C-alpha cells in the first residue's frame, strides 16, 4: 500500500464509540465523571482541529518569527500547567526559577536537536521545529511539575532536619542535598520508565505516525531514538536547572530556611 490511508470524517465519528464505552462504564460504576469526560473529549477535538488548520498555515509560511512565536506560546501554556499541577504553595521566587528552567532547559536541546542531530535547514523549519519543540516542552513540563512539587514537599517534611544541618554549620546546598536529589530522581523517573518498554511493550506515537505515513520503519526508529534522547536531555536539563536554583529560594540571604519563600 502506497501513502497513508486517510480517515474519512464519518469513520472518525465512529471512533467516538470508545467515548460512549467509557461513559457507559462510568455510569454503571457510579463514578459520576461523565460531564468531565465529555468536556475533555470535546476540548481535545476542537483544540486539535484548530491546531491542524493553524499548522497548515504555519507550514506554508515557514517564517522564523511565527515559529518562535508558537514556541513561546507553547512555553506559556506549559508554565501555566506547571503552576496548576503543583498542589502546594509555590513562592514567587520559585515561580521565576520554573520559568527560567523551562525556557532554557527546552530551548537549548531543541536548537541542538534541529541544528545538529537532524541538521535541517533552516533550523526553524516549522514542519520539524514545532512538533519536536512540542514534545520536548510537554515532557519537560511533566518533569518540572513533579520536581517542583517534590522539592517543596521535601523541604516541608524535612524542615527540622535541614535546620539542624544548618545549625551544625552546613551550607544551604549541603543541608538540602537529600531533598534536591530525591526531587531530581522523582522528576526524571517517568521519562526513564517510558524508555524501558519502548519497542517491546508499545510503539511510540511519533514512530507509529511516521510508519502510517509511509516512512520506512528503520527511518522511523532512527527518528524515535533521536527524539527520545532529545526528550531525555530536555527533561534532565530542565529539572537540573530547577534544582540548582530552586532550592535557594527556600533560604534567605542569611542562609535561614524559609518554607514559604517571599517574593
């Protein structure tokens, strides 16, 4: 079979039978989340169609400023999602660290991936830039949200231990090292776990999409390996920056612990 098999609209509509299946199950179990599920699916459908039409325009235009604008827009939504996912109080200083870490931690790997690994010209080629940046930002967003919540919770739970270490002459970094290391490990663990079963237990969405579009499975594998390494680098750098600068927001200029950092 040559090319990709297009899904007609009526066949796409048939796929919503899976939504009906879930609604029936939740109704029988009495979970009571039918409205939330329907709204989520409707939002997904509308957002993806809107993005599809937008990408058609962006790919045809292929302008640097448009690509960078979409990149910053994705970053904005990612930052808002991070703030929303962290259930604990996030101080103003830590919020600024989150913004800095996400921008730099995803920007560097995205540019390196496009300019060196893929070697696409120009490097801001929208067909490559936007999907790859989106994958790096999405995964890094999850990592930094987990890291921030674990960091805040760790500083609260181990408050007495950290203060005790400070009283014995430890620096803020030495006192918070265990909390920082625990938060870093928790943040990168989902990315590592997703790589373990890849190729054996499941095929990633990017690879499946390329194969369905007619790309050789071997080429799709090369791209998938490269993008997963890029995601790993993006998540690692983002979370590392968060930890290196984030723990400092819990201490004042006199190296005293402040559980709720001031602006």
